[in-house]
């Protein structure tokens, strides 16, 4: 498979693609929904809530954290995760701009 030529696309296109890729797994969506619902979480709670193994949850949390969708704080022997609200505001604006299409513009089909 060839190298993705991300440099030929705009910053906005690359950012949207990164977000879409991270959100492209149902386990990550479930984790985010749970974190939004309770406003903070300990990783062990996610294992019980989502029903996946601890290493699997940890890998998904790593991907979400690398994309700055969540934040993590170490508390004793546990890591508490929460939604990165500041970053979500930017993502919401980016997605709204992308999805704000004029329905009357397209005369296709």
C-alpha cells in the first residue's frame, strides 16, 4: 500500500480525517459516550461498562488521548479519564463547518 500524501490536503482536511479515524471504532464511541455521561471515569469502570478486556480498553484510551479527545490524570494507582472539553469545542466547530452544506446547491440526481 502506498504512502498517504497528506501534505497535498489542507490542514482542515487532515484534521477531519484524523478525527474520523479515531471515531471509526464503536468501542471508542462507547467510551466517549460513557465519559460524556458521567463526566469522569477510572479505567476499571470502563472495563465493566464497555465489556472489553483491560488491554483493549487501554489501547482505545491511548488512541483517544493521542487525538486529544480525552485527558488522563494519575490518581494513586488508577488513571482517571475525562473528556477534553476545550478540544471538543474546536472539533464541534470543525465538524459543523464541514457538515454545513447548502441543500439547495446540489442539483445532482
